C-alpha cells in the first residue's frame, strides 16, 4: 500500500495533515492551519517541493 496524506481538524478547530507510510506509521505532521484550503495547499506544497529535497545535517 502506498503512503497517504490525512487531513483532519484538531481539537482546537485548526486543520492539520499528517503523512503516513504504507504501513500506517506517521512520518510527518504539519503545522496548524486556520482553513481547510490552506492545509490542502500545504499538502500540495510538500508534494511539489519535497521530491528532490536534499538531506542536510545540522
């Protein structure tokens, strides 16, 4: 099974998303967004910007 993004409303009424691996493990969690549309834009941004993102040790 492929990974997936889950979009949800938190207890404070803010929208968040999490990225889950194919085995169901959460591998990333977003910041809080005030609207569902903004959270969806965040998902699109991760999809667009992360494929070739370098790994940098700090």
